């Protein structure tokens, strides 16, 4: 029973870490000054960096700050070159710089045009409801 409880506790802890909303700025332990400088440039000097998986992680909850960080880091050395990086853009391509991720989902009207099956399912559900009420 005790090992199961321990495994469940560790799993719950790890899942809570992955539920951070927003962005995470990452760097090695010796890059604290670079991380803090990038946060200052993005007007997020109040964000604190804590020890993380690869070194230091700075959890940024504000989406606008994440976008500014993406723009500021674009073109700079990323994870593979030993630089600081955003966890969702490890090579600093600036993918959030235009305000939306490159793979943003289509607008609701566009989704129906792309996937007519959704419209067919809605029609079928409406027909089933009408038959059940009749």
C-alpha cells in the first residue's frame, strides 16, 4: 500500500507541474543573469526563476509577456546552442511573435468548412432529438 501511495503522490506532483498555464523560460543554472535580463526586457521583472528539470525555469503566466519573450529571443541561440529558450520554442524561432502560435486552430466557422462531418453529426443529433420528442 505504501509504495502505491508514494507512486500516486509523485505522479500527482508531476502532473501539477505540467499544468502550468502560460509559458516557461528556461536556461542553465549559470544563465540566471540572462534569464532575468530577458524578463526585464519583456516587462516581467517580478517573475522568479526556480530550479527546474534542465536548470532554471521561469514560469510566465501572462500570455502577452510570453509573446514579448518570443519576439525578443527570436534568432538568438536556443536550447541546442546552449542559450536560453521558451519551452514551447526551444530554438527561438519567434513562433509566437505575431501573437498566435504557428499552428493555431482554425476559427469556428473555418472548422466547419474544413470538416463537414461535424455538420453532419450535428444534423443527426438534431434529428435524434426531434424523434425522441415526437
